[in-house]
C-alpha cells in the first residue's frame, strides 16, 4: 500500500526525474547556446554585449533551478511523511535517497524500525512549553504604567494579589515594583501533562513525520553519529532515544525551534 502510494504520487516521480538533473541540463543548454552565439555573432561589441546578456540569463536560470530543487525537496518530505504515517503503525519509518545521475531508476529506499511514541511525547511537551510561555508573558504596556500618589511614591502596575503589599509599602514611602512571575516554574508544572492536549500531540506527530525524510537520510549517510568514545569532546552530546546518533526529536527541535529560517525564506520556500 505504501509503495503504491509513492509510485502513484506525481511529486515523488518529479523528484526522481528532475532533482539531480535539472541544474545539469540547464548548464548544458546554456553552454550550447553560448557556443552557437559565439560562432554566429560578429566579434566586437556585439559579442561582448551578447556574452553579458547570456551571463545574466544563465545566473537567473541557475537561481531558478536551485529554487525548484528546494521546492522539490520539500514536496518529497511531505510525500515521505504521508507514507511514514502509514508505516508508523507498524513502528517502521522510511526515507528515499536518489543515487542516480543519468539514470532515473537508481534510488534507494531505507526502512528503519523506529518507535516515535517517546519522541512525540517529548516534542508535545516542548510545544506546550512554548505555548504556555507565550501565554504567560505579561502585558508590558500595562506593567510599565506608573502612578504618582500624594506622597510622591512611584507605584508600578502589578497583579491584584499584590495589592495589599503595594498599599503597605506606599504607606511607608517606599518604591514598589511589580516583579514578573517565574514563568519557567509555572511552565514546568504544566508541561508534565501532555495527554490532556491531543491537539499538541497531533501537531508534534506531524512535525516529526515532516522531518523524518531529512533525518533518516542523514542517518543513512552517517551525518548525525556521535563521536567515538576515543575522541575527547568539550561538550558531550545528549543521548535520548538513540545510543549511536542524535534522536529524531532532537533533530526536529533543532530545525523547528532552535534554528528557524528567516520569514522571507519560509515564504518563498
């Protein structure tokens, strides 16, 4: 069922045919056109102007080819995520790697036995943490508004729970400042229970499946392996669910939370 879904998907076929070849084909066509122009155009200013125009068109074409490759890679990630959504019921994940340059049939499908339940739980906790922190941020405009009382005491806005303390301090001509709540301590208590937030669990599962293609492809190329024990590292890596390499939840956190691309990049890609 999974293989039938992949083979019938146009995005999968488009990636296999064009991803490794679109840039090479454009460069070859550009060189052929330049050779024809160099033979036909009279040497001099006309040839110089034609070469400048050819360079501009070639640069624009290369930029468009790179953009098209980026889009095809993102579309493939979505296709593999949909396939892994079927395979995850059997605790299996897959990724695709194109190993052909001239042929369109040299592809490798890597299947891994992988249980993502713990990764989904940890990522859902991270999503709940981010959501609770964003809700717990105080209103800075209201917090910075100060009032002057009759004795010249500066009283900044605070919560209703601190009203009695502020009044007592104002009577003794002291400066009262409303302190921010310790959001990390609050979030730490809230983030323990993720089962009551099925929306966040589904979102975490979706994020992990979207990154499964890039993660497993990097694992197959040994790009995420931990350094060997003989190598002394200043900051030892954190081991979660994989003993030999970084876990899928760590990879997803790094790409989705720690190093987000700029907004303009996310809009065009």
